[in-house]
C-alpha cells in the first residue's frame, strides 16, 4: 500500500500542488495556515495544558513582585515598620524560588512537546515525500527538498512551540501586570491604555512584509542548498573541468542574494522593536507626569506610584517579546506554506481503494496500445506501444538515445502511468493491483547504481530487513561479488561510503546484481547495466547478469548486443514507437534499422561484441 498523505493533505488543482497558501495571501489565510500548523499539537494537549497552568503560576508570581513594591517602599522605607522588614524579604525569596521551579517545569514540558511536534512534522513530511511519484522528484531539486525538511520545519518549530510558549506566557504575565496597574491607580491606567496601543502599530505594519521577505529568503536558501549538494557530490567533475572558479562565482552570486534578503529581514526585525519602544516611551512620559502630579498633590503615595510604574515597566518586556513573536510567527507561516505545499501534493500514481494483490506472474506481460508523455501538454514519449512478453522470456529493447526505451520499462513498476492504453500482468491491469504487490515482483539493475552510505550487507539486503547472512553471502557469490567483499577491511560489515564511491564501477554493479538476486523477483529490468564499465569489469558483471536472468521474465535495454542476440524477441524503438520486432537472425536478414545498428556497433567500431553497448 502507498504511504498515506496524512490527515492534513488536500487535493490540489489538477491533482498537483494546492497553491501558495499564506504567501502574501493576507491575514485570513495566514491565520488559517497557522491553525493548521497548530493541528500537530493536538496529541500533546494534556502536556501543554499542564504547562499552561504552570505558566499561569509563573505569570502570577511575576505580577506579585510589582505588587510588593508598594509595601516595601511605603511600609519599610517610609513608615519604617520593623515587622514588615522581617517577612517581606522572606516572601520575596519564596516568590523567586517558586517562580524558578515553575518556570523550569513549564519550560521542560513545553519544549518536550515542541520537540515531539517537530519530530511529527518531519516524519509526516518525509513519509508523504516517499509516497510521491518520480515525477515529483523530477520537478524539485534535491537541495530544495532538503531545505523543506530541515530549514522550513525548524522555522515551523519556532512558530508553533517557541512562539506559542512565549505568547501564552507573556499574555498571562501582561494580564496580571495589567491587574496590578488598575488596582493601584485606575485613572493612571487609563492614561497608559490611551498611549501604549501605539506601540503595537509597528507589529501589524511590518508583519506582512516580513512574511514575504522570509518566503523569498527561504526559496534562495533552497537553491543554495541544491547548489551545495550538486557541487559536493559532483566534486570530481568540477575539478576535472577546472570549474572551481565558475562554481565559486555561482555560489557567491546566490549567497549574495541570500545576504540581501536576510538583511531585509534583519532590517524589518530591527525596526519593529525600536519603533515600539519609541511609542512606548511617549506613553511612559505621559504616565510619569500624571502620576508624579498625583503624588505631589497628595492623591497617591510614592509606594503606590512606584508599584504602578514597576508593573508598567515590567509590562513593556512581554509586549516587546510579543512583537518579536509576531515576526517568528510570520516566518513560520511562510515556512509552513512551503512545507504544506509538499504535503498537499498528491502522487501522480495512486492506488485504487479496491486494489487487489497481484499473484506471482504465470502467463506474461502485455502492453496494449500504450501512450505516454511526461507533461499534459508535452510531446509524446511513447505512442501506440503494443506487444506481449510470455513469462520466463527475454525481450531486448534497442534504439537510439532518447527513443523512449527507459521510459517504456519505467511504466512496468508504475513509476509513471500511461496516458492511454494499459499494461497487464496475467491479464490484470497493473493499475488495479496494489503497488507493493506489483513492485515486489520486479527487480531493477540500472547503469546508475544506487548504494547507500551503509554496510555491504545492508546494501545487498536493502528492502529485505532481517535477511539471513547466509542468503546475503549466497547472493553475493552468485553475483561474483563475494571474493572482493571478503577482501574488504570488515567484510560484509564494511561501510561503502556515500553512493558507494569507495568501490569501483564493476564492484558497485555486482552488489546491485546481488541485491536483485536476493530479492528473487520473477520480473527483471536491466537498464544499460554494463554500459559504463570497462571490458574486464563488463565480462565479470555479464557473467553475474547471466546468472540473474535465468528463469525470469527479463527486459533488457541494449546494454550489450551479444546478450541481445540471445533475446527471445527484440523491439526496435524510434521516436517512441516500436518500428521493428523479431529475433536477432530475423532482423539481420532484412534491411532493418536493427541491422544498421548492429553493423554500426560491430563493424564500424571494429570492437569485440562483448564490449559494444547502445545507450538510450
């Protein structure tokens, strides 16, 4: 079964992306998107509610320190009350000890919930990415997708957990401080309420601009990550062409663009707080004048006024943090837009709800008038492809580069679906079968061998967790790989390095063949599996391939014409159409394209047949 997109996934237009929700879409869209982000918090509501209760305690204790200023000033310093001098310091100590404990507990609970939320988002995003079709990966670079999983989810974490924590804590703190302010002098509090709302104007003014700029900066970051990934993995090519300076210049250009956008973000963030402080200062001046007049005229005491001012100045910090929280939330919404854009992408290849398990192949595979194109409005890649392959036979696919050979075999495991026609296994349309049962019957060995930065054993047993060591070693022996694996420092536990770069091309291919042998799938696809190898490596790998092909329904893209000669049927593809079909001798006996191709490989190049290859 394909992995689910998760409860948050929604169909996008034309079965693709949903659009850019939240990206400059106004406050309503931003709030909707933030609510969706907060949906990941639901499993941890109990933990968060407890943390919120503790926050209420922290906020109340913060407000009580401002409340105590009046008795400290009026009773101790002015009235010189010795009794108050005894217990008020102890009360202050108890307040700060209690506040410290509660603050630790709520921070631990809230941060724990936050880390769980981030884990869940990353798991959901990665799980959904694994369910998407190959077309998705053709449209999106590796670096951009890495940026979504790492950078954007980190920004979402700040918006969901850090911002939410600060928001709740600061709102409660502000509420208790406002209570102290009104309790001490409600007239003075009204003066403050008239003046201080001006401090919030910069928050609303710069929020939308910050979101737009943050979105652009993250897009550039994705491109920069992609550039890094390409040039690091392609370091050998860069150096062989002496292109280090060119790549440095490309990187510097993108890095400068990121710097420019980052400075815009810094500028907006830097302007928000000072402007808020300036407007807050105007309000503070008005309050000090009015409050000072009340004390001078005898309508209030110094302790009452300073308790009011302490609460007012303490109120400024949570308000200031709230302005910063808005910036974090705007950046998180921009990041959430990009993450949900991926999550809301539906796979092109989808499994039917009533899909059936496909039994092991018995009769054969049939292409029935299949058409295919990569894009809806793109040029056709395959047109009216129609043929049948009996089970246990080998079909060779020959043609020039770009003829559509690889695309044809990619349709068999449903990497893509045909735009017209059908592909049937034992009479069952593969679109009616579960993807897992279909792909369980197919093994692929291609020119570009993929090995992971893991042990030899795990690379051979990839997709078959828990495979016994005896079977892994037996597959390696049949693939002519056991001998060189045994010579490695840690044998089958040797880590092969990123993309298997510690191995030669022939060694990588033999491990890929061992992987296919261990899978023991009845359908085999060989996509130019030896075209990049030298003559000696190709000979050893070909022996392993001969072992692999025995008794299987095999599709061979003409990686070696000596193998093609033994095929049960040869399909010659040109311009996405099958233009010729037949056995080797039959096609050579006519003035066919295959005959031209054959002579081009063996006569014009004057090479041994075992080294000729046709790339497609």
